[in-house]
C-alpha cells in the first residue's frame, strides 16, 4: 500500500489559531516509515525557511500525517448519511 503525506500549517495570533488549507504532497511513499521521515524533514525545512522571527512572532507550527492512499474508496466526509 502506498502512503500520502498531508501537512497543516497553523499559527496562533492573539490567542486565535488559524490554519492554512491542508497541503497534500504529490509523492507516494512505499511505506509509513519513509512518509513519516519525509514529513519531519519537510516540516523542519519549512520552519527554517520561515525563520526564527516569523515562527516566534506568529507562533507557527506544522502538523502532518501519513495516510494510506486508497484511490478507489470514498472518503467518509463525502458520504451523505440519511
């Protein structure tokens, strides 16, 4: 099974958390291990790119997850329950 990496970058300003829309990597990973390692590496690189000043001022944080790519399955959030 292939894995997909999804990021969520958020900040806390005046006590309010605001997040950008989720970003999904175009890379498919062969296993969860490779996906997680790349998630940590990409998150680290993005924090470095943003810089100490902006990260501290806006309290930026990045969350990510690795999920099995299931192209033939319908996402639960898109199923209408009556």
